[in-house]
């Protein structure tokens, strides 16, 4: 099993060592947006580097999570559980949530 918290630390340390941004949160969100755009283009144009582009998106998310002090692994696990408890129904051709997660 991959330890996302450890990966977060590694990504952050690489950013520090290479002199990349670790303070401007707005910039990090913009960079993530750019990486998502590159991944979409790779998918749309059927390029061979789609996996690498998705890895870039993940790396930026891990780095931002570390900068913000968020344990992304815990958040992902919580969200997966929450999503598993939601109920959906197709209404007018749209998959619509009809029951929200309850603790």
C-alpha cells in the first residue's frame, strides 16, 4: 500500500531542494489547473504521456496538501467512505444524488 503522507513529504522536500514554490497557494492551484489541462490534452489527442501527466497532477496535489498541512490519504479515505454511503437515481437522464451520507 502506498503511504500518501510519506509521498507528500517527499514531494514537498523536492520542491524545497529544487527551489520551487512552497508559499504561494494561489500559484499552486493555478499550476494544478495547468497540469489537469495538460492531462486532458494528452487524453484528447491520445498521446502516450497521459500517465505521466496524471502523475504530475497527483504530485502537485500532494505538494499542496503538504504545504497546507492536510493529510490527503486520510481525506481520500473519508471521501471514498462518504461517497459509498450516498444514493443516486437517474432523474430526467441525469444521475442525481437522492440520499446524502449520514454519520
